[in-house]
C-alpha cells in the first residue's frame, strides 16, 4: 500500500507541474502581447494628436499685473496698449489696439487687473468704425507654426497650425487664402478655452499674402492720453508721455503697480510696489 501511495503522489506532482508550466507560458504570452500593444500605442500617439504633443512641449508663461491707486487726488483714465514705436510697419500695415482702458477715481482705493498668457492666437476680426466688434474665428498657434485662413460658404476657417521651417525665427505665420482682403488680429488666450484677446490688427491683408509676426508682449501705459475706447484701433502715435513700459514676459508672475499724482508738479507716476511672496499668495 505504501508503494501504491508513492506512485499516486508522483503522478499528482507531475500533473501539477504540467499545469503550472502552462500557466507560466500563458502569462508570458500575455505580457508579451501587452508590451507589443504599448509600443503600438506610443507609435500612433504623435501622428494622431500632433498639435497636443507640440503644445505640451511649449512652456506657457502667465503674468498677472495689478494697477492700484490710493486717494489719488484726481480722476484719471489709464490706457494700456502694445504700441512700441520700434515695431516695423506700425500705423501703416498694422495697428495696436486700446488693449485696456481703466478709470481711477480721485478718492478711495481703485484697482485694475491685467492678465497676460503667452499662448498666442490669430483671430479673424470684425472691425466697425475702428472698433473690434468680434472675432468670427480664431486659432491658437505656437512660435514656428503656420496656419491658413480660408472661406467656404461665407464661413471663415483657420487651418490646423503646422510647424514650417520657412517661418522666420520667433515668428508665427498666417496665409490669407480667402477670396478678398481681410482684417487679421494677433493676440493671446488668457485662459484655456477663452476667446483670444486681440492686441494688434493687420488691416486689409491681401488674398495670397503671407503674414509673419514676431509678437513681443511689451505693454505701454498712458494717462489721460485721449478718449480711446477699449478694443479700438490706435491709428497714430499717442501724443502723451509713456509712464509704463514693460516686457510682460520678463516680469514676475504677480506684480503690483501704484498710480500716483503729484499735485505740486502736476504729474502722474506709475511705479512698481515691491511686495513679498506671502502677500502675493493672499492678493
């Protein structure tokens, strides 16, 4: 009986070993199939989502500016615009917009907030009486990319931006392939999903014309310069002293700028207020 039991135990051990071997083989095959699928997915991702991959490679800069006055002593209007005079073609081929028009009262504390985000965009703007009424369509674009504006059934459309080696360094590019002259804006998207804020407008871009733009976010500020409406075209140089001139991409993420009035000298100033990081967190 002892020998019979030994033989039975041996057969049972052999069957168990065979079963374990089959399980190991199946598991190995399953792992190999998962590895092949993972490689296949990685291969497909860039071609299926090229714009998303490129977008993730481009760092986005976000700056928030706070303009404040405290018992100013005089009512004023602050005009902010991207009108740096060294830009080629300004007031000829393109116009800066009254990017922001903010009012400050003589008494009390008054604030105006400005947000800049480096996600650029082209806009097909609608201009009426030198005021941007709306943008019928827009497209986010990265430096080095090109897009084409077309019109079909009276509907404008920007093509998906593509990286193009012919685009000049630090530029974004738009080709007008719609049938007539069009007004095209350049601006930035303050928050993902928002309508772009136009900063510059090229008026009457010809059919077939290629527009190359290097956008430098150099914001300039004027006080009581003239009566400008927000989003209005600025058709010529502003005949007033520039009191604020900053490249927004070089500023800290949060900055505060104090507007003051010297009654004796009858002059305004805009100076940065230095605050701590702790204060920024609660501002």
